[in-house]
C-alpha cells in the first residue's frame, strides 16, 4: 500500500505557482487576487477560509477576506458579491459554504460573475465542464484529478465508483473521471443514498471515491484487493485529548482498508490540501485569462 500524499502534491503545485507569480512580479504584471466572503463564524468554515488565505500568501497572491454577520440579509450579501464582480483587481470570488439557512446558496452562486467563479459552482461553468470546455472546475474534484496526475495513477479503462452525488464533489467527479482525458477515461458508477447493494458495486471498483460525509462508511469488506481509494470525507469528531477538541475522520475506515489498497489518501493530508491547491490554480488561471 502506498500513500497518495496530498500535502506533498499540493506543496509541489503551490511551489510552481509561486515561481509563476515571481515572474509576473519581475515583468510588472498583475498579481492574482482572490476574494473570499465568509458569512457568520462557523468553526469549520473559519478553518477552511483561513487555509485559503494562508495559501494565497504562500504563493504570493493577493487576498481579501470579507466577513459578514450571520444575520446579514441575502440582499446585502448579493451586494457584496456585486462589488467584487465590479472590482477589476479581483480575479477570483468565493463565497464560503454552507451559508446560513435564510440565504439561498443558489441565488448567491448565480450572482457571481462566471469569469471570476473560481469555485466553479455557477451553472455556466458547470455546463462548460459537462461539455469538456475549458472552465473553472470545482476545487475538490479538480484537486483529486491533480493528485491522480501527480502520482501518475493509471485510470484509462478502469472502473471508478463514486459514492455520493453532491453538486460540489460527487457529480463533477463522475464527469471528470469519465471524460476523454488523462487522468480520466474511466467507466464510472455513481452510488448514493438510494443505491441498493453499495458493497457489491464498491467491490467491483478499481478506483473508489468516497464523498458521502459518513465517517468510516467504506470498510475493508467493500474494497477489492489492489484498489485505489480516494477519501473525501472530513467529519469533525469530538476528541478531548486534542487541543483543538476534535479530530478529522474520513469516509473510509483507513486502518483496515489501507492494507488492501494499491494507493490510498489519508485524512487529514489527502484530498483537503489538494482542494486548496486546485483553488489556487483556478485563481491563477482567472488572472491569466483577463490579462
Ligand atoms: C487536510 C469543505 C466540507 C464542506 C465545506 C486541508 C482542507 C481540509 C482538510 C480545506 C472543505 C474541505 C473546504 C485538509 C476546504 C477541504 O489537511 O486534510 C484543507 O480547507 N478544505 C471548504 O472550503 O469547504 C468545505 C468540506
């Protein structure tokens, strides 16, 4: 069993970006600028936004963090998005999800200029991705593709089983893995909460992407010998022995599944850091397209 080290792969990608940014500086060109909007003070969201702002600093991007109260109106949030749409210095806009219940994710996503939608959630960009056109691909599935590429994992003709059908991970992941690209060219099965006999599907998988958000859902009896296992789960479980007060659990029972795998991602340090690296790549690309 070998580890798909997302922390290392993300560092390699971010080191390349850092060099590109240094060149932009030398040439007196515009530096990529990511703007993030954080509504409220959800603990996990705070951590994710902080990781994004830190990554921007590390690669030499500009970043702006806009913090809004949890009880802000949807209209005010839409105004904040519109201001960023109209700011010529801003290349990428992200609104950290989840949003408070009184705000519609859909309305907010639709308000982002598709040319600045570095999360790739706007329907225009989803449509482009589906057609294999160049666009912003959602950071988590994009990051997983970069990880497979980094470790030169053979995917052509393989059977990939994606567990989970979210707009943010499962569905775009299934599109990317089945596309005529490298990595890609997989035969893809999507399993979800209404799938009967998930175990039987998983047992036929050369590649499993577990993205359903249930800690340790994928167990050793569901995994074929030699499979590649990608764990997207990052549930916070209480752990009083840690100073943070929690530990992260993936959707895969790592201890027992790992010995059966050819490759497996750890949690933390697997898909998570790749998500950040993919967001940085999208932001760089947005800046290049406009300049
Ligand atoms: C790691 C996310 C669920 C809902 C909304 C590094 C991240 C996570 C883990 C991170 C995630 C998950 C992000 C690790 C961003 C990934 O070392 O394992 C980084 O910051 N992520 C998000 O912005 O919104 C989410 C998961």
